[in-house]
C-alpha cells in the first residue's frame, strides 16, 4: 500500500476512535429508526423520500465497516 493510501485509511481509523464519531453514529441510528416508521407516511412520494433518507443514513452508519473491509481487502491483495 502506498503512503498516500495508508494515510487515507489511518485518517479514517483515527476518526472512528473519537467520541464524536460514536455520538454521530448513535444519533443517526436513532434517526433511522424514526424515519423507518410507516405510521406518519403521507403518500407514495413521502415513502420514496424516506427510502432515500434511510439509504443515506445506512451508508453513514455503516461507513466504518465499509472502510475497514476495503482496507482489509487491500492488505490481503498485497500479501
């Protein structure tokens, strides 16, 4: 792995260790549960909007795992 890519991943790993990251993921997880409720959906357009919101929230909530898996795959390819 080249130095630039190593720095890229290390910056994210440092971020994931912070309390701020953990707090953000916790709040977004709570928000996702609220958005995922069908009780307040007004119509089909609102449902599709919520689906988009959930997709974005899931991407952020799972971002740490995505970065870790990408890093692991690069390391395995280098071995």
